[in-house]
C-alpha cells in the first residue's frame, strides 16, 4: 500500500465553516487493511444539529439559495461534479483507505457513479415544474413544485461517497438545504466533499455535515422538529427507529432504503459459465457489503451439481489483499465490529448444521479479511438464510418447484432486489413479476444506474432517477377565482 495521503479537514462543517463541536469529543477512524488509526474526527451531538438546522433554515428562507434561479442552481451542481471529477484520484484513495474496498472499485465504480449522479441531478434542477389544471372560465389553477425544506441525510459506510451523492443530488436539485451524517466508520470522503461544495460556490448553510454516531446525531436529525424530511440508507432496524422518530416528532417525510437478503435464481436452461460469473459478481464485490447482494443463490436441481463445481472454482479465483494493489479482487470488511458480526453469522451457520463448502475463516493475520464463503445444506429457517450478513457469505440452495421457489424468495422481511437467470423469456417475466423486490435483474445483476429507480418494494420512496426528486418536493395547488380580481 502507498504511504499516507492528504486528509481533509476533520471538524464539523456548518454554514460553510469548519467548527468544533459543542461536546468537544472526537472519535477515531481506522484503516481496515492495516488496523491502524487514520486520524481523529470531531464528534457532533444534538446541539450541533440544532445549530446546523438554524443555518440551513436561514439559507433556505433568507439566503441566496432560496431565491436562486433553477438554472443557477444547476450550474453550481455541474461545477461540483467537475470538482469531484478533478479530484477523483484523491477521493478514490481516501475512500479505499477509509473503507477497505479495492482502489480499482473505488475509482472505477464509486467515484464514476458519484460524478454521474451529481451531473444527472444538475440536469434535473431546471426541469422541476408543476402543471395547470382546467377548472372553468372563472378559475385558474396550477401546481407549484417547491422544495420540501430542510432535509436530513443519513448514509452508510459501504459506498460512502456514492450514496451521499445519491441523496444530496436530488435534494439540491429540488432546492432543499441539507444536514448530513455520514457513518462514523467512513467519514473521510464526506468531509472532503464539504471542501468541494464550498469551492464550487454553494452559499453558506446549504450543505452541513455533522460527523458522529447514530444514537446522538442520527437520533437528533430524526427527531428534529425543524427538519422536514429524512433520507436514510441502512439497516431495517435503524429504519424502524427513524420511522418512529418521525411519528413522534413532526411527521416528517421519510425515504428509506433498507437491507436485503436478495434471491438470485438460476434456472436449468442457462449458459453455465455466464451464470456462474454472474452469481459470483452478484455477491462478492465490495466484500459482500452491498444491500442488494445476491446472498441467497437458488439453483435448479437439474444443474445444481455441475453449477456448484464451477461456482466454487470461480470464487476460489478471487484474490484478497492490499486494496491499493490493482490485482486485488476483495479487500477487508470495513471495521472490526463488522468483521466480528460476519464471523458470528458464519459460526451460527455451522452450529445450525449448514455445510461450509468454501472459506468460513479469517484470511491472514492482519486486516479485517473474511474468506469468500459458500454454504450448502442450508434450510430456509437458518439465520444465515434469513438475516442480512452483509459480508462475503452466500447460501446455495437447490430448487425444483417454481411455486415453492417464489414462496421461499418472498418469505423475508426484505424486498430490495432479486435476480433471474434463464434463456426463456416467458419464465423470466413470470418469475420477475411475482418476486417481491424493488429491482429485478434478468440475466445480469446489480445493474445500478442513476436513471433507474432503486429502493425497496414498498412505500418508502426511491433513490436515483427522477423518482428520487419527488421525495424532496412539496406540491402546492394554487387556485384563483379571478371573477373578483381587478
């Protein structure tokens, strides 16, 4: 791995200024490859959220942001995208250092997607408009699409910068102001983003970042009476807490993109080599730390044995190691806490009678590496089949009856994604239409694009596409009786 890289300012970012927290505490962020502390970061708390909300409200209602034309807003966002692109190499290295993902992935996927996302929503900013409604000759009615207000953004550690851009892109396009909290595990690229937001020329108070922890900063954002909406990506458990907080405070609008235990289905008529590679790439990139990872692999019994043999060999070929090495396929998981969680699930799978066909252990003596792991002899009731592990662990399950398959796939608290592999279009559409999933990919997996909506199969909104802008819009109907107007 290369030597130390330049670090961003590690204080709170409020009103375009770097400030100390009210509580005067800090926390460490750790390199998951070396297990060494990268730096200390200022820890925010409820009082800091209160200060940031005041700044965001002022920027929205009194500052230039609230009165800015949509074309000027778009231009600022385009400039931000250009700055992210200009600093792509630096941000990629910072992301890889803080998160542990291979540098090739950080650069070739995370940063590329971040840039595309901000540019896409910059293009949306001046295309947000209402419509006229014809009532009668005496009335004029039209709708206005206004920013919903001050928005709380809470993002996870698996794709730190990319998902932050997923959230702030549509919020800024809609004209909102933002209070953001990045995961305490991976705070560095969000802090670097603040520098670029200021450099791009965004007015003070438009974007504010409070590093810290869920029970303090996240809880304060979720309960705050002057925050109008919260957009969150993370676990189902935390999603429930945010929903409860909204109900107990001001019934703020919430957008939730939660966990997954996504089924990936391989029928017997596929090209085995293509499906094997597709199934491997559906789970193991980013060390399995993806909410839509295809962690339940259902394979038709007619090809199960042959498929499994090829799949094991394909997974064996993955190289674990230094994230900065171009040949590395899998880095460490993001933290010691998460390493322990993944290993506990592996042990629980063994205890419940599942068979470890490959992996199942720590890789090496340094870094939070988990071997790519394949479980067989898995029952639907087992913890490794029911719960999101969020690591390089897959359950491979044979099936024969499609009706029972659909039942098993849908018998979960998760509803984020699914995959179907078949050469029969009728089978593909029939199964895809019956799966309870917000995204279904046929003969591919994890095709994520800013133009395609992404989120759970439910009523908590979407990230990406123009649907995401809707989460940050308040629709006002204006009706004028002009018979008495002069």
